[in-house]
C-alpha cells in the first residue's frame, strides 16, 4: 500500500470547518472520492463539540469564522489532543497570524488554492509522525 493513499479499510477521518458552505461542499467533493471520511461544519463551536467526542485524524479550518477564529479552534483542539494534525486555510490573513502564537497549525494554505495543492497538503500532513 502507498503510504500517501488512505487505507480503505480504515480511512482517515477529516473535519473541515469553514463558514462558507461552498468551501465545505468543495472539500466533500474533493476528499470523499480520495477515500477520506469527511465531516463538515459551518460552526467551529459545533466542530469543537464533535471533536471532543470523535477526534479526527486531521482538522482543516478556516481562519475567519465569526465568534471563534481558526486559531481559537486550533488552540482548543490542541488543548484536548496536543498532537492533533491541523491545516489552517485563509483568504484574509497570511502565515504571520500565527508567527508568535503558542500553538500553530501543521500547514497553512492561502485561499484560493488549487485542488492539487489542497490534496497534496492533506497527504503530507497525514503522513507526518
């Protein structure tokens, strides 16, 4: 089996959190055919509640989402599971937003991103030890 491809008998679970429904739909259409088990959330607080009960292999979160930012979500996920793999995505900020932060995502992607970059980033982060 190729280590960059999902194990179909135990597919990686990915949470995608974004307040833009179109981004969530795009994530589903991209990731499910690749063999990932995907749950999407419009509200980061609901995502965090689900995270507590069912910790995914990867969290992909937008930065700007209203009451709770992506950085807030990263902080809370890492408080619960310190080694949680996380990708931060944003069309409004760059990597400087977490330069001095006590917690950081594993990777950062700027919106708009190419689907090839998106899928490569996911494979890379999931492959990290």
